[in-house]
RNA sequence: GGGCCUGUAGCUCAGUUGGUUAGAGCGGAGCGCUCAUAACGCUUUGGUCGCAGGUUCGAGUCCUGCCGGGCCUACCA
């Protein structure tokens, strides 16, 4: 049996994610996970909240909560939204878990023992008023280049010039506004990625099937300037995984924690360990996914992420695993995404611009969003959400093409034959042509899903739905019924079976609606069709069914305008 | 500044290693059907493939330059 390991980039803990975040990793990862399961793979699909770092501490402070409490609460909020969006994680973990503490410290110790970690002393800006060192971004001041008074310590957004925080005129803390900033010396652990440069390059260049977006970013980092730079993997923060621990091959790291980007990807592994523990399983059960000496050698590992995550997944995380000298499974395929824009601008968490996961579900069920987002996934370039486009796609694809097909078939049968699959008649040339067309499109659909070409897969699925309407038009059971009821029975028997088949094929995209279609057909057979003709005989004459409730409601112009208005002004408006 | 991606019908996008009259869906127009969520089907209308050069028997596809959009540039995550 094929075994597929799937991870989605970890959503950061500080708030509810917007639709751009969703379509950039978790949603396509779920699509693929559902598809691989349907094809019979043994699948391990893990995700988690990414809980460490400065923004989490600040968000907790704003909420007036202890960081640990804030994270615990936000984890539940995100887990609940994930469930309601149908994200079928085998486990949704937390990067703050004890498992991740243990594994992160273990890997760090291994890297230290291998001589891949060194202690570096550097100077950083410290804010006594805030009681913390400030990352460059959290220092504001006047740009020495253009005079913009809200330039950040890493870059001036006005003139785009890159800056050193010490170059700012009249620097102040972006957190408190305090101006009594001082430069202090501090010591940190650095991961000597540069020592692994050749191994990383060999590994990356061996991945000839990766998307350009993925490899070009990785190679840029490997070759830019003096080549891959070493990277600080500790921070002066309270909340995180302690960098000083028993068995650590270094000293003087008391009060420091690992950098969030060091421990976050390790959580992919730890989340699998959490899964095993939560299900009363043993270490062996999760290691067979991650240790090539313990079963993972025949696992195919696919990662999903936005393009901003690529350097960490192609370089620093592999460097961590390679450098440990242990037999950790490295990723086989990285699917990366561009950004989804919102109505002429960017989605923005900080400005509350766009539609957020909780708001989306207040308006419409998950499948509406899943379909639009996946069929417009920003695979090759940034794409844009507009309410007009959303309304048009949902109404045409889901309500008219698929929903109406289910409706016309079931209602016609109920009124002419009653609520069971009619018997009599037999397949003719029209049915043979339909089956041939379906078989061909199914092959194309599978090929696109196998290649994780999401938009192409979506358009192929839609074309499969359209085949049903074309067939009905040509076979015209309403006309046949008058002269030859047996002929009409054969047509409608096939059409009812088509509904079941569509449920199976559509489930990765629209799982909830697919479930209702299957339930209406009163069938538990959701097996992927090996043979189209056979699959279209699953519902035998006499098998009962129900006319389902409206599968997809159309979005009215009034609704569209109302939502457009409601989301025009930002989250709190 | 540097690197990468991108610019194809009104809109959203396909276009394999350069190869006959550039494709799809939506939208527009017309016709048909009447089972159905005024849904469905058929036909049809849309393009100097960002601009200018070049290579070639042949360029949407390769090269150069320019213009526009986007991302990244290592302490946000």
C-alpha cells in the first residue's frame, strides 16, 4: 500500500486566519489528503498551530492573558474552524507541546554534538521599558534616506530601502513607543547551515520535478552573495522551548528559547508523535512515518505552503534533519503557492482586510469557499478574490451545473417512477458514449490530482459534472417516458448512479455536499471507481433514494452587495 | 540595487521539447428543450498573444532591450 505523509504549513497562533492563508496551505493539503485516502493510500496528514515568537507574546499581552493561556485558547479556536472547514487532519497539534520540546532539544543537541552549532555574540537593540530585545521590525523611527517617520528597523516602507535599526533617526519601540533604547550584547546559538551547503544543493538539484517557484527560491539562498548564511536559532524571549537544558552541549543560554522557525517545522514530526500518544499508540507507530530505518523509506512526503515559507522548508529544516546525523525522512515534494489578493489589494491580518475563516462560515457553508478557493488557487501567480467572481463561480458551477443536475434527476425519477432506482430498459449508444467520455475525463482528473495541479483538476471535475447534463439533454428521458418508459428507466437509472459517482469524485473538493449526495442515494459505497461502467451499476434497480434538500443555494445580487459592503471596511467595522 | 515570477479574448485562465486557420469557462448574442435551483443543451461573437528589435523555413513559445504587475532579499512569521 502506498503511504503518503502530508503536512500543511503551520498557521500562526495570533488570531484567526483569512482565506488567503487557508488557500495557501491547509486547504490544498486537505484536498490532496482526501484524494490520496480515496485512492486507497495510507495517509498521515498533520498540521498544528505555530505558537512561539514575539507576535504571540504581544498578542497575549494585548488580550491581557498569560501567553500559555492565550495560545491554548487560540489553538481551540483555530482547531474548531479547521474542523468546520472540513480540514481532515489526522492530528492538529501544537508547537508548544511537550513532544515538540523534547524533539527540538534532542535535535539541537545532536546538531551541537555534530559541531553544527556555534555560540555567537552580537549586539541587539534592547528596550528597558518593554523589558525585551526588539526584533528589527519592532523598532520604528525616521528613515535616514527619505525622512519617512514610520520606517521600520529592517526596511523603510516608504522608499523600500533596507535599513539597520541603528541607522534610524529617533528610534522608538513599536510596541510601547519608548525611546530609551539601548544596544546590548547578547549571545546566541547559530546553526551552521553553511557547512551543509553542498549537501543541501545536491539534494535540491536532485528534485527535478519541483515547481520553479520552490527551487528558484532555494537556489537563490544557496548562492546569494557569499552563499548560504548561518542562522541564529535562539531568541531572548520567555515563551518558547528553552535553549538551555540537561544534556545541552553548550552553556550560558539560560533564559533563552529556540527561534520559532527552528522549532516550528520540527512540530510536523512532533505532531505525529502527539497523534500516536493521543491514540494510545507507541513510538514505533509514529516513527514509521519519519525514520527511514523504521518504515519511512517507502513513505512519500508532500509539503504544502505559501511561497514565503519556502526558504525554511528547503534549507533550514532540511539542514536541521540532515545535520542531526539521524535517519529522518526528508520531503519528497513541495507544493508552494502564491498569494490570494482581496478585491484590489492584499488580505491583511493586521489591518483586518478581507474575509476571515470565522466570517466566511457565518455567511456560507464551507463547501462554497472550498470550491471557489481551490478552483482559483494561486498556483502560478497571485490571484484575486472578488465578490462578483465568487458569486458567478458558485452559482454557475455548484448550483447550476452540479446542484441542478442532482435536483432534476432525483425529482424526475420521483415523479415518474417513485423514490427508488427504476428497472427495465438497457444501455444503448448514448450510454456507451457517456461512459467513454467519463472514463477519459476521469483519467485526466486523476492525472491532475496526482500532479497536484489543483485548478486543472477542478476544471476537469466540472467538465465531468457537465457530461451529466449533456447526456440528459441528448437522452431526453422526459420524451422517452411517453413512448417507451423502460428506456426512460434505463436513462434515469444511469443518471442516479451518476449522482453517486459524482459524490465520490467531488468529495475531496466539497466533502459536505458529497456526503449529502451519497446520503440521498442511500449508499455507503464511496470507493474510487476503478471502472466507470461498473461504478455506474452500484445502485441496482429497486434501491431506494431520497430527493435531497437544495444542494447549493445561489448567491443573490442583494447578498453579494451586502457582503461586499460588510467586508469593505475591515474586520471591526 | 539584486534575484525570481508574471503580462494571451470584456473577466478568470490553458497553451507540452518553437510547427498547419491561438484554446476553455464565464459574460454577450441567437436557437433548442421543458425533467430541473428562470436551471440544462446547441450554435455563435470576442485576441496585432504588453511594446520594439533579433534568431529561424517557421516564434504566444527562444534571445536582447524597454514598459507594467507581483514576490523574496535572511531578526515578522
